[in-house]
C-alpha cells in the first residue's frame, strides 16, 4: 500500500485576474477520498484555454474581447466576479487542471479497490449519477471541483477510466479536454462520411483534435491556420490548409477544392471572420461552436441563417459515455497525441504565457514533482 503524505505541492488559483493569481504551494493538504471517491497521484496534467478563461474571468458577459495574450496574462478589468466562470460563481482557492493522467493510489470505503495501481484518465465532466442527463447538474473538473495542477487529486470512481497503451503519461495528458470537446462538436454537428468540415484555429489543441476525429468519421477537412504552422497541420491529417484569415474565404476554398462551400463549420475562433465562415456553409449546413478565441461578439445576419436552412449548435457539456469512447480510440491507436511541450508545475505561469503566444501545434503539459 502506497504511503500517502499529508501535504503536497499544488498550484492554487486565488481569484479572477492575471498570472499573479496563481500561487505555488508546497504544503497544501492532500485530499482524502471519501465514499465512492479515488485518490490519484498525478503524473501529468494538460493545459487548455478553459484554465486561462476561468482565471481571467473571460466567461463573464461583461468581457467582449477575444482570449488574446495581453488579457490572458493580466486578466480583464471588466469582469463580473459573480459570473466569471461557466455562468455560476466560482469559489476560491481552487486547483485547476482538467487533463489528468495519473495512477490510483487509494480509494474511499465504498470505491472499487481493484482500481488501485491503475493508470487512468479523468472524464472532464462530472455528473450527478442519479440524474446523469441533466446538464444543469454537471460540473467541470478543475472548476467546480479541484483538479490536477497538484501532486494528488480526488474524483468519483465513475469518473476515472483505466487506459492501457504505450503512450507516455505526458502524451496521454494531451487528450481529455481538447479531444472530448472536438468529439462533442462533431457529434452535435452530425459529421459523417463524405462531409466537408471547415476547421478554423486548426493548430490549437481542439483544432488539431477536430482534424483527426473528423477524418476518423470519414470527412474531408479544410484547415485554417497561420502560414508557419501549415506543414504541421497538414501532417496531422488536413486535406487542405488555408491561411488563418483569408481576405475572401469562399474564393480561397474554391481555389483549393473546386467548391466554395462546406457542409460543416467546427469553430472555436469566432471573431471578425465569423460572417465569412457562415457565408460558406451550404444549404442545410451545420455550424457547431465550442469557443471564441478571436472574440465572442460577431455580426450575425439572420437571413443567412434561415434562408439557407442552417443548423447551429453549441457544444460544451458532453453526453455520458463519450469519454469512454475516446479512451477506446486512444487504446486502438485511432488518434494520436500532439505534445507541443512539457513544463514543471512550478512554471505554470511561464507555460501559460507561452501557450498564449499561440506559436505551437497541439497541447502543452505540466508535470508535478515526484514524491
């Protein structure tokens, strides 16, 4: 039986704001697993936009800017403190970090002891298992509950998924948020064989996951990204790669593919290009969205929407069972990790600054010190 210490290293968020709101502690209490919970020794924890958006309070509707580097470092002055998270006020202090790969080292008195010693991933959406389809009762791991930017974390036994593969802990930590978000977007957008999918922001964690998962469904992928990343994005599996913000998107599509329209737009970008993205959707096309890094306020012409019989879906909370499907894709080698860089947990601030520069393809991961 592994001896569990009383204290641990943890990066703790103390409130909405800049990077100074992240405090590194070396004597934070180790959580105790109760009832049906398990305790996980964290091996690696991936980074994502949600961590930064939550820290800065970007989800507050008083913020109208995109998730640019300046705001991500210093925070936003206009945050409504009561609505800076997913729509409900967060409580502080909070340990963030949803993308955990680790090993179960202890369990509560009602949890499955056979989980001890297993390498696991954690479902990022935590449910009320008496009412699992109720989205209003879902919470995000690392937001409503403490997450994995620490040496240990705890979660319900139904939220952990043993994973058996040859990937490293750091590679496994790139999957959870980005890939489950992408899979949910494609599910909501009803993407299938023969569809053409436009992916703005294709070099990011969700964008690069969308490429792989859309290809897995038999779709053709048109990616938008910066010129310096085009070759890497092409290598991920995009059929065509266009500039990040073409002056005339329809013309660029036509020149690359012979068709100026797509069946689906899978968007995490928004911003000034949004009207053009909607403009290239075919009649009966689908738009699915899980982010707005270039800006949440867009110009929306209702005539384009209704005259072309479009379907628009938001994609945040994931249906039960989808995370287990994702683990199956990983174990069968149907999707690949894109590890852009690894940082020690104590350098999380520096890692977030680098993340905000958007010069990488894939995901960054932080690693806590070993006991």
